[in-house]
C-alpha cells in the first residue's frame, strides 16, 4: 500500500469496501485482450440495474454508434417502477436521417441479450462531453428529464 492512502478518515466501512487485500477498488470495469492490453470499458457506478441484471452503458453505446444513421449516442438509466431502471438511448442522428425510436430499439435488440435492450430513446442535437470527450451523464440526465 505504498502508493495508496491508508483509507477514509473515521469511515471503516468505506475503507474496507475500497481497500481489499492491499488493492484499491476503483470501480472501473476492465478486460485484457489476447495481446495483454488492458481496456477500461465502463464504471460500476454507471451500470444500469435492470430487474437485478447489470447493464453496461458502454456496450449499448458501441452498438448504437455502429448504426450508419447515428452520429453520436449515450446510454443512461431511466427510472422505471417495475424494473427499477431501464436503459435509455440518447441519440444524435446523422444529418438527413429520420431514424425512429422503434428502429433504434429494434436494431439494438437484435444485438444484445433481452435484459440489455434499450427501452426508451430521446433525440438531441449534441451529447454533452467534457474536454477529454467523456460523456457528462449527469448533465445528460438533467437535459433529458427536463424535456420529458
């Protein structure tokens, strides 16, 4: 633990959840490829919890961005009484595109497990991002909920 702090002041519970056997649990979801390269793909705090399943927004964003009529996309959680949260796509269409909510939902549904399906779609002119290009999900949630 030479390079990690000793823990949280007066919070043993937070310390024990974050520091495990000398390792710092960052909350990053990563994987190594066959060549040994490490990829950070998402954050645990950003996971959508749909009926007890965990859905990674980054996976759904990858599928959305593969559609030729989608210029940019982000996925956020949307509150749902029955499921707790549902994945909601925020989409920037390509110019001249008239892709619909139903078409987007269907496109993603063909690529992913049923619990990962997009359940709602909103269209925007731009996805809010910071200077490094990271999606500002809190700003996006505020934007979307103010419009609905």
